[in-house]
């Protein structure tokens, strides 16, 4: 949503806000769960979601109200905003109809869409775009950590984008019952970008894990960047039944980035992100480095020694810049 539209909605009741929108559909979103989607009548590119949470006790109602009211105060360019939180308290004795009505920004496009497009048209991502993408994700993730939590599930489909191409993130605890990538891998055995320091616990099926999940997110980001730059699935970097990493495969992928045409600086960035936890930078560390090149990154100007593209995968690579 545009900032002017957000400001117009502040303080308005649901009945007044929803008159400006047209209902599109009800879906089970991978991050937001069961929601309704609406589009702005005057600008169909602008969409919102409606999430309704019902409570079965006063304690649960108070928890939900506090959770979403506090989340509504989050303000960052790369974080999905909550636009309205409205409570509906049932006056009936022993009723379980009290609810929290939440409206927020909705974005249907993700980095996964961009990635599939590059593969289908046999192109690689423009490196300056990947630096810009990384900069936004790092900024958003650091903000989430500063709010006392962590993203928890960095992967292609969870890197959302607005119509202007800006990254928009939703933390795993947006829903109070949301699961991070470790928990999802534990209970569903889904192959995700799991950091090496968590693989032993995952193999032992430990439910109570103490780890620096912020740094685990950095690892996930590095593996995601390696996947979209090399155009090879990160799933093959794991011996998943035994929950181990194929470090030789990862190093081969990194070396291949230079053959494709990505800079040594970009390869080193990914290598740092996917290093062992004691050597791995946190998001604050990454921001300190990236801020040195902020103007060039934002303007999509190369600040690195550009590699020379070669024939890769049977065809000459050309670069792709998402719209």
C-alpha cells in the first residue's frame, strides 16, 4: 500500500475502510494462514488482507489483542504493515465469539516468481539487483531482530515484493502459532535452508533448541542467494536423511558463480553468510559492510569488479532485472 493510502486508513473502522475495496478471494496463505484478500477499487494493484482471529477465553483474547496491537506499531520499508486492528467483544455469557479483526498489506508476488521467470527464459539475475535484494532483506531482518524476534523462514516464496519491486517481509511469529524453518523441518521433514549448527539437533529430533536464530537466518539467506544465482536447488547441498551438508557441493556452486559471471565480491559475501556460526556475520555486521556501498546498491550501480559472462548450461547467459 502507498504511504498516503496507509495514512488515510489510520484510525478508521473496518466498515468504512472495506467500502474502498473489492473482495477477491479467500486463501490459505503459507505465512498468514486463512485470510481474505481485497483490492483497492481505485487502484487494483493495491491489495490488503483480512485476518480474523477468534478467542475461546479472556486470556487468549487479551494475548491476541496485545500481540497484534504491538505488531501494528512496526514501521519499516521492508516489513509488511498491519493497517488496522479492531476488537469485537461478545456480550454473551460464556460466548467464544470474541475476535480480533486485522487488516494489513498484501503482496502476491514473491522472489520465487522472479526466479522461475529467469529459469524459463534462460537468464541469470543481474548482480546489481541481487545486491539490492540482499540489502533490503538484511535491513528488514535486522529490524525484526531489534523487535525481539527473528524472521525464521527465509526462502524464495517468503521474500515478498510490492508493485514497485521493494522487498516485504513477514516474520514467522506474525501468527502466534507460526513455526520457524527448524520447527517445520522437524515436524514435516521438509528440506529447508537449515544452518549446520542446527542439523545435529534436527537429526536427533530435539524440540527444545538453543541457538542464535538470527545467524541461522543469515545462513538461510546465503543459501537462497546461492540457489538463485547458480540456478541449482539448495536441496542437493544436503544429505537430508542424515541431516548433513555437502560442503564440497556448496564450494563447487560458489566457484561456478565466477564462471557464470558474478564478481568475486559477491561470491565472498555468500561464502561469509554460509560459514560456520562462529565465523558467520550477523545482520548488524552485514549492514555495517553494505552501508559502505549504499548509494551504489540503491541506484543499481556496480561497485565491484564485474565478472565476464561465459556459456553456462548449454546457452549464453544474459541478465535479468525483475520489473
